[in-house]
């Protein structure tokens, strides 16, 4: 029987069962992201799946991000590291991609973006900007510590000697995390997401979305929100205060997340994407993680070239310098209005 393309409405159990069972399925392919994107940002979603003989044989989550400032794009998936079609065979994958192209043309977006771990064949433009960092971890603490290269391991030990402590923060309002995170991204010159977005992530994903805070005495100096999927942990939104640099708070935080995760039976640590040749990219390499290229591929509809809405674009440098100087309350008020369009 041939493949039929359908759109997800409210029945997500079969979709998620397929994602969780497929080796290429990721946390970002889960149907609950549809709720997050609609509720937190008001973006229109197009979650399409391939069906054969009544069974799901492929999924492709898509969402529109539209603004006067940054343009109109269709992506799988905005605000997520991974996306693109996941399917049991080439026929199902091709049917999903064809439907995505058709919708992109009908919507008259500037481009269709698929965020793939492995490149799709065919006529695609590609952006060579990001790499991801992933590797297996052991159930033994010392094995994991020794796997960190010597210089980076010394940073972890300095954090331990400084008396840093970690604790999971169950607060659904994410107040502690947001105070640290919003200050951190302001200092980087980046508009911050709304606190409501992080609250929705916690409410939507439950125990698969957790916050780990790092304290020095009574002061929170760093925090990270992580996602859990199958036997994987993905530290996704992290931030720190200036004191963390001196106390090696970031090194300690990621080590504590690894240590705690290994104790829970997690066997795969996904450090996520970083732009090539940046500080974050070097930091993850220093942990002994090897970069894997991410294949962000584009079908251009109205655009003449691949979009460059990222801090590496020289035209945003003046904006970044100005944003770093904003008072934190102002940055936290204005930031969400911009960040919702920076998918």
C-alpha cells in the first residue's frame, strides 16, 4: 500500500511511540513540541506524518517563524538542535519531504530548513555552521572523570575544592534558574526567552525536563535545564554568573550533571550544538567530545540565499554590543519579544 501524508491534530501517542522506537528519533521530534511552540510563542505548526496500512512510518515536525525583522521561515524544528524527517524507508521520507516543500511553496516562506544529523540527498543548500557533541558515558564515576582530558579534569577538581554544591530544583516556576540564565545571556548580548517558555517546558515534559543549580555557599552561580530521552541526557539551556568563571562553576555543573545522570542509568551524554570556532565549541572539545557536523539544509522559496540570522553575522555585532549594556530588567522585558523569532 502506498504512503499517505496526514497532519497531527490531537492523537500523539502513535507519533511518539514511533519516535521513541526509531533509532533516528530525538527528543525534539516528540509531539509535545507542537504544544510548546504554539503555547509559548504562538507559532503555527505543521506536524505531518506518513502512514501505511494504518501505521505511522515517518514523522516530520514543522513550524513557521514569521516576523517583520527576521523574515518568514518554515523549519524542522525552530529552537531545537535536531529535526528533519524520521522514517522507516526512503519512500516515506521522500513523501514527507515532498509535502514539506509543497507547504513551503504554498505558504510563500523565504525558505524551508531541515535540521538533520545526516544529510538528505537532492537539491539542497547547506549551512556549514554548527557541530554537535555526543558520546557514551560509563556507570562508573571514576571512569567518566578519567575520560575528561587532564586540563579540563583539573577545572572540575577546582570546582569541587572550591566547595561548590549542586542540587536539582523542582520549582515549576524556574525562578532561580531564570535569574542566573537571563543575566548570563544578557552578558553575551543575546535576547533572552521569556520565563513563561521555560515554565511551559517544565509543565509539558515533566520529569524529562529538569533544572540543576550550582551554589557557592548561599549564592546560585550557575544553572542548566536538561532534557531526558530514552537513555540520553541533553544539557540544553545553561547559564552562569561572573563568579562561576573564577570558581570553575560551569565545569563543575556539567560534571555534576554527568555524574548524577550516570547514577540514574543514563548512558549517552549529548552536549548539544555549538557554532564552529567559538568558545563553546572549544569548551566541549576540551571535555574530550569530538564534533559531529550538523547538516542544516535549505530549500529556498523566496530567498536568494541561505538565511544568516545568527551572532556570527557581522551586521548584528553593533546590536550585540549594545544589548550587553542594557540593565537586566530592560533586557528581560525586551528580550522575549525578539527571542521568539530567533528559532
